[in-house]
């Protein structure tokens, strides 16, 4: 949590007031503003104006504004805010408001093969801002919807870390949890987390003292990945189950409004496709659909979450996209990206209230002219405004502007000594 002290003169309209503390804020950061003297703050008289001119008033749910007393207010740097100079205005009970400017920064994080998780600013992609060690070897990282917290999983050791992102550090907000078995991808919920494993979906809950602990294993059997839409208390997992004909692929819908979360249907939703080919699953942030990707037959299967009798819809990727294995979705539920390791390409689908339509496929590595010369895509994430970022096998990061046809491609970060294995992008 950031904290600024406003050291002000007698006139609140003096916009040259001294600000003690960082004026460089990251997306999702919880900020406390406190005056040491001067005119009292006025409740609910607060605005944050971003670099694009949008005004977030005290009642905007994205701000989560809190008036503590006439000396202190708190708020969150909103998810989806554009990077750049923003202006804060706090009403005072005499004179004009306190007004000052800050720099809003959007961060991206890379987990490398040595287990080091490092964050960089999109405005300076080569400069490391903070880092944290989360294990060695294969790992997974997932952000909260707001972009201020993350879950990091060390796959081989079964160690789970819960970290908060600030403008200059990665700080544990709860002690790590060690399950002692191999784990897959995890997903944060408002009051805990879910994690994939060979024995089922692990449900981790937060106790009143802030400690997180394993509360239950949902009886799914082995699952390869989980994903969540925390605002709507929904989550999905994908794995293999059995029926009268033998093993089949399944998607498990999870009701996260329950305490602890539980399965919507015990046997899951049978999704077809080649058995054991499901490598990843996502849930759109609006909670409408879950989508699984099958690496063995290059297909996608979507399931409408709220359907009482779900009918899975399977579609094949374009013929040029081969080896599909990883998925990413943007915070506005507009775009789905499918990473294909064999063809070294990215297939993009436009989403619309449960509908999916292929819109573009492109080589994942802007530095290469052919797939033979390209690095394979490893992970991906979205920033607001239709910007897709792809982590490549050598640690480089590529940006694709999906608002253009074909999408414009740029390399924003060069190859690194330690190759990357997972990418996070603040929403």
C-alpha cells in the first residue's frame, strides 16, 4: 500500500503543496493520502483525472474510495487506467481544493527459468523495478482482476506465494503455502485462491488473521489448469474424468460464492476432443464463458457458465495455427489469444457476450520473417485498448496492436540471459 503525506500551507488552493512519498503509482495500488496541517478534507469531494481526461469521482467503484477522517483518504489506482500523468483533487473545507499531479505506470512481470519474478514498466521495459524469488523451474503466475495482487506457483515443489505489487516492491500479503505435491496454474479469488493439481482443485481460504490455508480438494480428479472471474464468483478448471465409455475431457464449473467454493456439477461438463490434450483454460472476466484449448487436436471448446444444461461448443483453429497450448483474455472480455508453439503463431478471437470469431493470426516473433527463424510464444497478457503482449522463449516481449488490420507488431524487450516461462500484464 502506498502512502503520501500532503504537507500543505494554510491555503488549500496552493497547488505547489509539498508531497512526501512516491508520486509514481502503479495500476491497482492502494494509496493513502494524509495531510499534516491545513484545511480539513471534505468527504466525497475527490477526483482522479487520468491522462486521457477521464474523471474518476469518489463514487466510482473502480476507485474504492474511503474517507477515513478529515486528515486521511484512501483509494485504488483504477484497473484499466491509461499510463501517464494523472491529476488528483481533494476538496477542502476552506479555500480551493488540494490539487497535484502523479505519474501512473503500468507494469508487466516475467517469471524466468531460475524462479525469479521481476516487474518492469511499459514506459521503460528494460529497467527492472522489483523482483521476488518464487522457486526454481516450471512455474505459473496469475494476477488479481484489479492488477494489484498475484499468485505465484512453483510447480515442482508445490509452493504457492501470495504477493502484493507496489511501485517499488513485491511484498507477501500472506505467508506462502506449501502443499508438497506438483501443482498447475492457480487463480486468485476475493477471499482465497484455487490451484490445479493431479489430485483435484485445491481450495485455499483466508482465515480471519489473514493466513491462507488449504481448506479442501474438490473431487475433480487431475486438472491441468484453473481460471476465475472473481467479480462474479465464478471459476473453471479443466481435466480428465471418466464415463461409461472411458476417460473423457471435462470442464468443471465452480461456484465461488459458496464458502468454501464447490462444483456446480460433480462430474463436470464433458467437452470432447482428444483425451489428455487440454493444456489450458480461461474464464472471461465478465464471467460469461469458460474456454479450454486442446493441444493434441488444435481445438477450442467454450462453455456458457450460467447455462443450466451447458452444451459445449467446439471449434478448430485455422490450419496454419499448430500446437495450441496457452490462452490469454483481456480484462474487458473482448479478445482471446491462443498461443501456438509449433507454428510459433498467435491466433486472436473477438469475443462478444459468449460468441467467438477468429479475427487474426500472426507470427508471434516480430523479429523474424519466417516461423523457422522465430522464437515460440510462451505466455501472453493484455493491456487496455486492445494491446496484446507475448513473451517469447528467449525472454523477449512483443507487442501487438489488435486495433489495426493486420495487427501492428513491435518488440518492446530484447532477449534475456534467463529465458522467461510466464508473463503478467497489469490490466
